[in-house]
């Protein structure tokens, strides 16, 4: 089963998260692609599969922070998009450069496996072609086709302080140096929250100083899998221009994020309004659903009790595709198998399916 066809004139944001981690692809029409982080399941590189199907070549590749659930497959995307004999075609490659003189020193005690490999590949391309280097400093503006990206985090002093902790091998939270991005296209705004947290580090308070109206967005990729520590009410409170924004969560199975109890994580996001989707439940990929789902918050509170039949047959699955038209019309949403639309409890579980059909008819 293929991924959906893309409307040629639309801004497209594709969020994938098959049980652990996340990958985001953005297509600014007609063909300016950006790949943010990476994920995979059952040995399938999700980013490579998406790029192959859409015959896409990224203009920007970004590793938002050095955690394995975001760096899976990033090295491979960079390898296939940086042919040695055509450096003029290479994408801009963004990353907060770790401290120290070599990868081994930077990695000791903190970084291993796929993240170490991703950092090494980024560095090798940066030295082979300095023009592709993007240091993602807060406040940076970068073009993606006719869209503008603004780097929101980490603030310069926080970044320097955290990198010093890293250099001196003291423990620190790598989510604090996550790169959050605000994409603006024809007056539409998409906030990609990466794993930026409010605690520790006051990350979202700092970004709100830079960009006070962050709540004004069509779409929020919810930061850090919807953990409480990553949420800030001023980012979640919808503004008048877009009273019903879209929120997309990716799950992180090992820490069972997001959580759905009243006042926690996903419940808190949903209570601010808008429409929320999960790319999957916080569980292993093989236990995700084989079709698009709609579940109430009450059902999701005890999501361990939900078993799916059929279960996923693999990629393409566990995705939400948001397609934003150029004329100011409402975004269209396509749910991949395994993804879940969160239904407000007032609608009730029994009518969730009916509501799904009504929404489907409008699309
Ligand atoms: Zn992280």
C-alpha cells in the first residue's frame, strides 16, 4: 500500500512515529523537502522509503538533538543525498555541534550507536563542503522553497552552558539543546517542537520571548512526545486566527509517552482544544493497529487494554499527513494505519466511528 498522493499546490507535513521516536518530512510546493530527525521499525528506514516514493531529494536535513529515537536513519538520509561528485546539490545539514575535537571524545559516556553515527556523518559532510553547514543558532532564518524557517531554540547562553557540561562529562538533559522550528508559508504557521522541554532549562519560556505568539499555528508537532515537562500553556492556548489547531503526537514506547490521565501530557494538550492525533500508541511497533483509529481520552487512559485486529503490516503506517492549501482553506488530514485521532469524551466512544465518517466526507 503506497503513501497518499500529494496535492501539488499544498504545503505537506508528514509526521511518522512507529512506537518509538519520530520523523518529520515537510514538502513546500512544488518540491522543496526537509527531513527532520528519523525513525524506523522492523529494519525499514522510514525516511528513505518516503523520499523514494515521492522521488524527493531533501534541501534541508536536520538532527534536532542527539537522542537515538530521533537519529535513527539520519546518517543514511545524508549519505544518499550527498553524492561526492555533485556537492552543489547537497542539502543544508543542521545540527548543534557537540563539544570537543573528535567524535570519540564527544561521544564518550553520552553518545552511542545510531546517534554517534549520525553526528559523524554530519561532521564529515560539513568538512567536505562547508556550504552545507547549518549551526542552527536560535534566531537563524533559513529558506525552504518559499517558506521561512526560524530556529527557536536552544537560546545561545543555554546552548553554551549545556555544551560545557557535555565537554566536562557532567550529566545533562540532551532535550535542553533541542532545535525547535517555526515554519511560515503564505501566512500559515507550523511549529515543530522537537524534544524541547520547559523543565529543565525553561526552553519554551525562552522561545516565547523570541516569538510571543507561538500559540498562533495551524499545526503543532507536540514537543517531547507530549511529556508534562515539555508543555507550556502559552504555546498550547489557541489564538483567534486558528481557533482549532491541529496537534500531532509521536509515541515513545519505552517511557510510555504520551500519558492520558487528567492534567497530564496528552490530556492537558487536548483540554486546550484543537484536534489531536497520535501517530501510534506508546507501545511496540508490531502491536500497533493495522488501520486508522479514533479513540476517546477515557479509552486512551487505559490504552494497555486495547488490542488491535488487524495489527500493522508495516510501512507505510503510523503516520499523520497534514496537507495545507495555499488559499487559506482548512488543512486536510490523512491518517495512516496505526494512527489515532483523539476523540473528546463528550462525543463518546459509541459515536466515534460516526464522527469519523462525517469528517471523512468533508475531506
Ligand atoms: Zn530526546
